[in-house]
């Protein structure tokens, strides 16, 4: 009989938003998904009943190899301060810093998984002057290293798997765990930042309902407008890696579909863009953050042509919160 795939989930410096998102997994729900693929959640600080001595006993058994650990999932950034001691975050009841537990457990795990951008790259917790010396498991911002070091490899020979997002889509997490449980994950399944390619090989721009406005460079001027939010409102959907507009959240939504600009939350250092999230920085009227793979000269030329060809319907609707001019119905007899 095949042994179940064991998962230990630890929460470090963060808000717990990735767990909240995970609970929204549906069709099937989280518990049914885990059970269906033989995934056994050994312990989760918010979802498990065990506490105190039961947890510390489990951790010691995992550390000494008495009990096997297939996947160590860490949510939240790793707090190394003060002065490298990690004592800003002590695991309750152990008198030991969380970073020490993570280092030891990652040495036992077949796979180590960073759940969310905080665990992957440092994220929101590492913003500003970073008084807690927060970092990711194997990255500090965009720089390899982090808590475990650039050369870290898990028992299966893989680096840390970075399920980046703030928060992560629930299916990004469940599908990664399912792939690991089936033994079908290798390094070719990860992109250059070690994010699962099943979602990271897409752009948030793909499937965006505002694509017609983008094509004609018909831009929104205020948050309630229907137009493209790239030119004025800070949207980075043409640069951000994620399938948010084709793998909808809760079956029907995404940031851009809710009227919010994409802030590229799957990328390192997204938390400090150097400007307000809802503002597009420009030089000589040209957005600094151009679409991925688009040379500046091409973008300027395309934008000029697109704006010159913008239908009145698109131009008018772009700066309103509802459709003012509907599309023409072709094929009707002329008056």
C-alpha cells in the first residue's frame, strides 16, 4: 500500500492571508483535494487541533527522522533579527527561533515549499527599513540566498519551490502539492525564479476583460473607469506572471476584474515599486514599465497607431464606469 504524502505547514512572519486564500479552494474543496491525492497534513497552526507538547513531539520526530517528511510548507517571511538570532519569532513552547526549526526541517524534507511571496522573496514583511531582517526561504528580494542559501537543495534535489503571490491562488498551492505527491515535479517545471510554471508562464494580461481598451490604448483616468489601467493607474498586468484572469478567483474574479490595478504581487520586491501602486511612472509621457518583451520603440509606434484608430465607442466607454455606447450590431437592414 502506498504511503501517504506527508506535509508540515509552518507560519512565520506574515498575515496568514495565503491560508485564508487556501480555504477558498473549491471543486473540490481543500480537504477533499488533499484526501483524493493521498496528502496527509501532519500539522497546520490554524487548521489542526494539536497543540503544545503534541506539536513539539511531532517536530522532534520529524527532525530526527523517526517520522518522514515529504513536504515542508512555509508561509510568511523568515525573521532573522535581531542580529541574526531569529529571536524576533520564537516558536511557542519550544524556546527556539522559528528560523532554526525551518533550517533543520528543510534538511529532512523531500521538498521545501515557500507559500506566498513573503516566504519566497521576503514580501511585505521585508518592506521599508526591514527592522526584523525578514527574507525569503531562498531569496532575499530578487537576490538568491535568503535563509537557506543559494545552494540549498531538498532531499529530492530541488531548490525551494516558490509559490509566489500575495496571496497565492488556492489552486496554485493544491496543484503544486498534487504534482509533488505524484512525483512529477522536477526543475524544468519551475521558472527562473523557481515559481511553478503551470501559472508563472502566463501573464495577468492574458484574459483581462479590459484587453480591447489596451489594444486601442484607451485608458482609464480614475479608478471607476472601464478603460485600460496601464497608462495612468499603475496596472502591471502586462508584466506580471500569473494566470489570474484565466484561472479566476472564487470562480469569477480577479484584481483587474474588480477594478483594481495589478501590482505584480508574484514578483520579488513588488512591495516597494518606488511609487504609489495606483500611479504609472512615466518619462516623456511613456510608461517606464513597458509590457513584457515589448521594445520601447515598438510600443511608442504601436501606441500612436492604436490611439489614432480608436473607435469612438471605445474612447468614450474607457472613461466611464458603465457602457455609454454599445457595440454596433452588424447585419441589420439600413434605414
